[in-house]
């Protein structure tokens, strides 16, 4: 339930305005603006009764991501993990500041920042809801393009990637995907089936 619909919509508009500045395009739209809207659309399908905090968090998941490029960290495994961790804090702080502008209190801001910052996954429902939504969006919209960008990956590597993604999801998100509620990337369906069934 949304406590104050006007404030909620104002905050989403602020998030969207921030992401509309993304110079990178996807399907003719600013990349992160499209991503945020895909996140909200997936959440509405997966968990239509999601909390206000979760609804705000999914829209802010990648807010202004292009301003912290991967190249700003060392180009090795440690640098990648440092970049990802830094992004969690950056996205959370950016979302929190825009929520403050829209008139949210610190309790709700902290709740959303905890989810966007990926804190307490598996124990914090808002964080897990964001994680579930992000993985469902990845499978439906981005997994195929990612696969096509990594022709050097063999089947075993792909099974690892899919199982890692699957393992981050709650049972309800897994069931949602397997029930045909999302569009699976057709060329990858055999691999996905093999990965989640535990076959080698």
C-alpha cells in the first residue's frame, strides 16, 4: 500500500529524470531509464502487492550507473568486485537523496537504501524482492545479449552462470520463472533447463 501516492509518483519521476540523462541508448531510449521501467514492470507482474519500499528500490536499482564506469576501477577480478560494491552504495545514496527531496522520512529512506544497497539479501524481504526482480529482468531482457557478447564461454561456464543467477532467487521467483510467467530467451532454453534441473 502506498502511503502518499503523490509523493511516491514524484519520487519515481525524480528517479526517471536522473536516468533519462543516460547518454547510452537501448532500443532508442536512455539505457538506465528503460532498465528502471523494466524493473517496475517485472515487479508488478511478479509481486503486485510489493511494499512501497520495494517498489521504490527496484526503480532505483541502477540509478545513474553510467556515471561510475567499470574503467574507474582496476580491470581485474578484485577491481570488478570493488566496482560492484561501490555501485551498491552509490545507487543507495543517490536514491536516498532524491527521496529526501520528495519528502520521505529517514526511516523509509533507510529502508530503500538497504534494499538498493543489497544489504541483508535472504533475510531482508525488500532486498530479496529487488534481487528476485533483477534476476527475472536479466533472464527475460538481457541474458541472450550477454551470451552473444561472450562467444568464448563454453557450456560449463554457462551452466555456472545460470546456476549462480538461479541460486540468488527465492523459491517463489524460481517458480514464477518456471511457470512460464517470463519470456525465456529461446536459444538458451535448453541450457537453462539443464542448469536448473541439476544435470551435468
